């Protein structure tokens, strides 16, 4: 039997709505980047990518902007391979 590629995040509309709501930021630049990224990729995000995005959304607006613009690299709790991978995708958005 083949397992579907649907993740827990993708199968729960409430989780998707919550993530999109959390992506709304006070800093307009972050808001635009995250909204554009979610518009283009939300339906294909894996649970690991959602975890990485959630960790990034826990940061302050200025810290998030520094990471997205590659002014800084992740450190501490966000210095994880899947966070680095998602940042690379965000930087291309």
C-alpha cells in the first residue's frame, strides 16, 4: 500500500490558517516576503519545513529580517539543517 505524501500540516486547514496568520508581521518587508513565499509554496511544505518556518516565526521581526537577507546566519535553537534549508528557499522568494 502506498503512503500519501500529505503531511499533518497539509491535511489540517486550521494548521495552515494558523501558519499563514503567524506569517503576518509588523515589519512590512517580512510580511511581503513571507506572504509571497506562502502563496507560492504553502501547499507543498513538509512538516519539517513547517517546523523550520515556525521556529523562524518565533523570532523578532528584526532578527528574522537579518536571517532572510543573509546579514546573519541562524544560531542557537534555530541553527538546524532544516532551518538553513528553508532560509535558502526564503532568500530566493
